[in-house]
């Protein structure tokens, strides 16, 4: 029986930022439904659909001053450095990390009892669901505690998304992704109110890092000055919602978020460490691949950067911290000299709401198969990589803390005076810790309940509130955190 003719249908996304073209069979009375479905499925597998997003970034221009966006590392005038990293995991991760923020706000800091530890967060990094909380906190600071639950956690962020299994959605998935800019527009309209990165321009706490994955270079992409300077692109007018959507763009479920490169379009100098890392055969692989990617953005060998879920390369959001430490040329970097002299307490908290073990195929001979197989393979790759990245980051950060202490103790009396060290200053008076705040701290029974909550962007209120409460409880169980508080 001859195949029926194919008809091309063009659809445009609600924001006008995407088009997809789907080939469907033109059925008639002599064509059976099963044959039509088979041909439609064959059509989508053959790549008949085309789904893509349009770039949302602007060129930087010829002047370096055009991107005077502040420093990558915030300046502070106290003796502590507090950094947070929020893992991926949909609303589950967003709510759990929100609970951590609430607990930080219940801890007073120093003699000024009007301020809490939340006011002293220097860095917040986020991936996927965690990036939603990180970005909103970065924009509103303590005021984020007032309405984030109602504006996001209790909302159905999937309401505008295609989530049903159908031949049309299968076609879109194989054509680049089922959903285009729907999630970006929902976030922009319902949560971020059109906020742009220029809001983060001030050299203030916290410095926000939103993490995605550059799927061509297979490296992290951190939305910040370094990457955007390499693109010769102006990050100031870039929408915060679009960065968060890139961080959460699960492959096939979403089309990649796209950035355009503008080679030769600016005078912004690339950091010297990028070229050093490229030329050094012994450079750390993460640093070298990140440097190579930035060089490709600048030299014109890439026209577009395609970004998907940051969890593909780093579900803990530690890449920005790691790259900053690996790129440092002086022992105290990325801190300034004065910060390194003044600091007495350093704490990195990794807030982990990642998925636990799921599925029942270990109890039967057959399987996994189909979707279950794909999901299991992805979870295996992501979970094994985050375990390795956490161990590597902990070792790297502890090594850095040792360098800072040795540098402090090697300062001459004149240097100490120049940098503001007081008469009672002690070079070794620096405490340092990295800790993972997770479901594990809450015991097996409670962890099992939390792990059973799905990692999607729509959860019932009782689960949201359980996650918020659990985030606060897990932080209270952290021994490094309690030691950090006592040191205040």
C-alpha cells in the first residue's frame, strides 16, 4: 500500500520566539489509522520536525566600558565569607533551598541584631530548580522570603507547558524539544517581573551565578561577565528568566536556549588565565575545557551557543566556584588582599535535593526498558558526576584554604599594616568548611518520604511545606554550620 502524502504544518510559539514544522500524514478513507500512526512516527524519527529558540542576547559594542558590570566577586567589610549552592530538582529543590534561606534568616549575625546570616551571603549559585530560588533571592534579598512560596512554590509552573505524551509532542521532542519559550515567558511574567541582569550590577551581596550546560563544548556555562565578554555580548539587558529557563531546560522536554556570538564586535579583553589554561598541557580538564569554550565564543568558530539543563554537567552548581579557584594566580584569589586578611570564617553550603533511587526493575528479571531505561541512564550519569564533583570541589577548596593561611602567615609587618591587620590579628585564625545539606541529615524514614516527591515544577502545598520545613531542619543538623554560627 503506498504511503499517504505528507502535509507540513507550521506552528508559532506564544512569544513568537520559536517555530516548529511538523510533518503529518494526510489520511484518506483508504488509509488505515494504524498505518497513519506508523508513518507519522516514522516521520518524526526521520527528523521532520524543527524546533528552536531565537537568541535573546545583545551585542556588547566596541567600548570596554559598555560592559562595566561590576566584579565577579563581591566586596564585603566583615570577617566572614558565606557561599550557597542550590542543586537541581524542580520545585522540590526550589522549596528545600528556600527552607535553608529561611533558617539562615533566623540566625542573627554579630552585634547588629537587625541583620541575619541571610544578609551576609556572598555567593549564591543555582542549577535548574535551585536556580529559581537563587535568582529570586539575588534579586529581592531578604524580601524574597515574603512571597516566593506564593508566587512560585505553590504555583503550577507547568501550566503553559506541553507535558502530555502524544505523536505531536514526540515530533517536537525529536525536532529539538517539546517546549520552546513557554517556561521563560511564564517565569518572566509570574515571578521575575521582567528583571534584567543589570539589576545585579551593583557590587553587592549576594553575587548570583546561574548555571547551564553548553552542550556543544560539553562544559558549564555560568551567566556572568566572563562568559558574556567572551561572546562580545552585553549581559545587562539579558533577562533573568531566560537564564533560569536555560538552567532548567531538560533535554527533549525543552528546546535549547540560544545565545549568539559576536566575534570581533567588542574591545573587551579576555582574562589572561584563559589563554594560560589553553596553552598549559597540564591544566585541570575543567579549567581547560571552559577556557577553550570561551575562546571559541570569541574567535568566530561558533555562531550560536546552545544551552540546556545545568545538571547535565554539574547538578550541584559548583563549577563557578571551582573555575574561580583553579584560575587564581595568587593564593588569596578570588578574594582581594584586604578580604583575605580580614576573613576569619569561610563556609560553603551545598544544598542537595537531588533524586534518590527509584524504580522497581531491580526486583524483576526484565527491564529497564523504554523511558525507564533512558531515565535510569540519565540519573546514573548525573548522580555519579555530582558525587565526583563534590569530592573534587571539597579537596580543591580545602587546598585553597591552606594557601590562604600560608599567604597570611608569610606577610611582613609592613604588608600587614598596609592591609589593615590589627594588633591582635593572628594569621592562622581562619576557619573553613564545606558541607552538604541534604535529605540524609533527616534520617532514613524522612529522607525516604522526601525522595518520593517528584522533581517537577508543580507540587501540592503539603509537599511544598514539608520540603521548606525539611530544608530548615537539615541546615540545623549541619555541624559545620553550627560551628560557623558559634564563631560569630
